[in-house]
């Protein structure tokens, strides 16, 4: 069971990092969500959850469960929901302003970010960096 949980955490972390490194905004949002899910699962796994034990100390209980990992995960869920909402709003705003959902700026070395995306929206692309047309 521990191998399964550790493998799930590793797969979710790897998939999250892969998706965060994509050049589009929607996979970045999904990748951040996967990373937060992996973190939450990691926090649960470190808490050694047991079934049938109370989370507080009482005189008649044989043992208790540490409530700190549960509190950390609850806090992490709330923070990740707020973070996801902010990132989605920022991505939507960037899409509405630029007309595409590329993470890279236009004019960079990204083959997906072309000037055609800017021409469709009727805006000028960002000036290229270096050599041409700039002051020496």
C-alpha cells in the first residue's frame, strides 16, 4: 500500500511538472492543480492515518491520531482553490488582451507564438530584442 501511495505521489508530481512546463495556459493551470493534489496526498501520507482512533486525547482511548496533517491538508485545499482561481482569472485576462493562450511572449524563440496570432487580433507584435532597428 505504501508503494502505491508513493507511486501515485510521484506520478502526480511528474505529470504536474510536465504540464507546468507546457507553452499554453490551460495545461499550466492543470499542472499546478496536480502539484497541489500531490502535496496534499504527501501530507496525508506523512500523518500515518489510522481508522477508528479519535483525533484528540481522551482518557478512555487507547491512542489518538495526530490532527496536524489533517489541519495542514485542509488549509492547503483552501489555499490551492484560491490560487487556482487567481491563476485562471490571470490566464483569462491574458488571453483576452493578447488573443492567444501562449505562456511565452510573442517574438520569443517559441515556434507556437507567431506574428499571425497578433495580426488576427489587429495588434502589433512586440519588438524583437537585439540588433535590428534599436539604438546602439
